[in-house]
C-alpha cells in the first residue's frame, strides 16, 4: 500500500508557490498519496488550473469550530500532561517574536485537530513546506501522535523567522534544503548535529512546459521580462531604475513585469517619476500557463533580488529556472543560492544586489554581445534540465520519504550518497 504523506503549507492556493503544487502532483504520479492540509485555504482572483482539483481535496482547518474544540478536548483527556506542555513550550520558544507567537497560538487548536484527522486518515508522514508555522504544526502533530515529519526550507523561514527553528529542525526526520547555500546556513545556525540529515533537494520545473525559444535573431528592441510577486526583496525597483539608465544610454528596450503584491503602487510611482510608462509595464499576476507563453517572447530574463534590512531574501527563484529552461539569457543578483543556478560567465550574468548601475551594465552587455549571451543561455538550459527537473528531484524527495518514514524499502532512485560532501 502506498504511503500517505500529509502536506502542510501556510496558504493554498498561493499563486507564487507553483513549486509546492508541482511537487505534490508529481509525488502522486510516482505512487504516493498526498493529503493536503493548508493552514489557510484562501480565495485568489488568479489561480493555476492545476490547483483546482487540489483545492477540492484540501482539508479545511478553521480557527475555531465545534470539531476543533472537540479534538482539543480529546487531546487533553488522552494526554493531560503533554497537551498543556506543548502550549507552554510553544509560548516559551516563540516569546522573542510577539507577532510570530500570536499566530502560533492561533494555530495550536488547528494543530491538535489536524493531528486527530491525520490519524483517522492513515497519514504515515507529514511534510511541511517552510520552517515557520507549517513546521510548527508538523512538530506539534509529531509530539502528539508520533507521526514522523520533515521540512523543506526555503528563504525567509531560515533567514528571518528563526524562532523555535532549532527545535523544529532537531526533531524532524530529515530536512530538504533547496540549495547548498541553505544547507550550509542551517549547519551554521543549528549546529552540525543536523548536517547528516539535511539534503539538497532542488525545486523543479517540467521541461515540456518551457520549450526553448527560437534562435531567430533579436529585433531592434531588447525585450526584458521578470516574474515575481511585487515585494521589496524581489528588487523590482532596481530593475526599473536600470531601465531608466538603459534609456539614457539610448538602448531600445521594453520591460514587462509579471506579478502582483504590496509594492505595486510604489513601482507604478517609480515608473511615472522616471518617465518609463511607454517602456515598462506591470502586467499583474498570471497563471503559470500564461507565464510559460510569454517567456519565449523575451530576449532576456531579469531577477533583480535584494536582501532587505530584515534579512529577507530569495532562495533560488523558480521563475529563474523557467526562464533558463526557455533558453533565455538571464541577468540576476549575487545572493543566496542564485549562483548555484546562474554561474557567471557560464550560464548567465550576476550583478551585486541593490545596484541599478551594475544591473544596467549587465543588460547592456546582453544587448551588445548577443552571441555570447545566447551561448550562456544554451548552457543555462542544459543545467536546468540536468539539475532542476521536477521528476528527478521529486524522486529524490520520495527516496527520503521511503527511507525516513519507513513505509517502503529503501531503494534509492539516484545512485550514490544523498548528502553531498562539503
């Protein structure tokens, strides 16, 4: 009988998190059953078509309801010492972050209800995406029921929101890091005791959805494109400033930015201040199918990410993988795990974060040295197909589930050790 893995994430459906959606779909294709337990089921104006059947299957976890109260009462009766101890430990270990603690306390009743529901559903293992509240709920379920859990760590969940992180990592069966940078960061943060159970498992893309763009010669205008939620750490303001510099250098271009978010008003104001209304366009959020259609119409993909004052930054943007799969030349910033994908002089161009001039210089190089840019784009596509392909990376994750959850024989799909030597 196939193992049943419960997936926990903060919100579902969530447009930017295509990587979780694709991972669950591929995991089921490889023979696992996935039970979906989002902490919040949300309504979104734009939703990926692939998410619709998952939405119908998602377990609703209200903050307060009769079943929630009944499950908590049952947990208290059955484990009169453990139940209050978990509340107390959650308070103590999250006390340094009042906002985080408030949300954690609101989630505790949900966690006890989810624990009961997972036992009744026959869940054999829990996998949390992000080491913040999803991992907290997975940890609580584990402490109550003994069901094993694992965590995929990404970015802000280990760079910014670190309350209780060591406990959640220590008790996890294994940790999947999306980059070697993240794996090394966790070791520095939580100690060498977690090194042997932390594995690099890249997010992946489906190559068939991102065929290489035609190698026809570029037109007179440099077509730039960027995909990402409009948030400060994505750095779109520096892309807009770089576009103003390109205009001042008389380099013809058009820049399209796909995504929505809290920075939209500020970015529109910046576009207007720089007189870029005719050349820089905010297209709003789009489903992955539309993004896949637009990427090959560009000459260059730009990822202008930064590190915010709070320490928030990217992991490895999936949109960058998608662009490279389309054989687009890419310009990105040098931070976090991005250099593992965009290798300077080999698969793309890197600029320092928050440096509009350096970003403009790199874009000018793509424009002036098209043949070199195309060669790196070809190498970039080859790298993505080799190391960031969905099926092989989910197979790697499934190997870890089999090994650590103990539900099936340990049969590695990829020869050799899972842990890369540092």
